[in-house]
């Protein structure tokens, strides 16, 4: 009898260990066809996705040279969110830590909700650039969006297929480039918990004598995975067109997103 009871207990424990993580997966993040949270960004570029009113997001990004970027955003209204971020390089590993020149701030307003034939439209401001701050040039490696407008449209194709496109005007102009920039992106869900993402930043505001870009634009790709409970992980490959990196190399970054209601 004791042996049978012990077997039942072990069987229950085994079932629990299998079912618990599976059940957690259904408490979705922002990736996969089962995702319950709107993606606010593809990789670097914004989408028209918003935080729900009364929810908050914590974003933690790890990038080259021991870089760490921490962001916090709040959904104040159904169509209004506000956030701030701060980070630096050499925060992990050796070397002297170099912090960003100032915290980044962001504000997003969704002007039009998505309908059957109408894409969602959001406008906003974001002063947070990516991949480290270059003090000698007074700019980020990837310029901050600045003022922007973006359209997003979703289609039900073997899950979801989403298209995004917009324009931005960065306030990082010490290189003398004041051009309006364009960007596009796509996301395809792969099952309930995974999404594949690609974006292309034309980089028209990062060309010229003192610019970092070579005129190729910035092509990025990512794999996102919803772990549940509002947690999403992203593994990113950035600058695949080698606009600011050497041929044969790409920047590998990693991002953690956590979204919860208050």
C-alpha cells in the first residue's frame, strides 16, 4: 500500500512539473499568436502598440561592450503612455563604466485605433537611442527616434502577420544631418508563444561626413518568446546590412520585457 501511495505521489509530482510551466505559458507576453500584450517596439523602432491603462512595463536590454539599458513605462490612459530609461556601457565586465549623457524619456499617443481596413496610428516622442552613447559625438550609436509617427496593421495569416511603417525626426543632429528618417518592420507569429521580427531603419538621418552609417540603413532581426506572466524574451541580431559594423559581424543583443497591471 505504501509503495502504491508513493507511486501516486511521484506521478502527481511529475504531472505537476510538466503542467505548471505549460499553464504559465498561457499567461502570455507580447510574442506569439496567443500574446495578450501589444508589442510597443519591434527591435529598435516603435509600433502603434500601447500599454493598457493601469499597467506598467519594465524593459531590460543587454548590448555590446557590457551595455545595459533599463526602461520603465506606464499606461496612463488607453491611448497614452509615458516612460523613462537610463543605462550605459561597461556596466558588465571590466573597464570603467560610461553612463548615458541623460535619461531617455518617451511619450506615445494612439490617435487612431486599428479597424478592418484601417491601420492603427500612433504619434510620440522618444529620446532614447540604442547600443551606447558616444560622448565625443553627443549621440547614440543608433540615434533616438525623436519625434515620430507610425502605422501598424495586423492580419490573420496562420496566426498573425503584422506590418509597421513610420517616419521620425531625431533631435541628435550634431553631425549636421537634419533629415527625416523612414522605417518599416514586419512580425510573424510562429505558434502561440514565438514571433519572428525584422525591421529596416533607412538611416537617412545618419549619413554624411561625421555620421556613423555608410548609407546601407540598419537591418535588424529578432526571435521573441513569451514565457508567461507578462514576461517576453528577445534575442536580436542587429545591423545585418553592416551600416555601422564590419562586414561579417552583427551586433547580438538580448532584451527582457515584463508587463503587468498595477
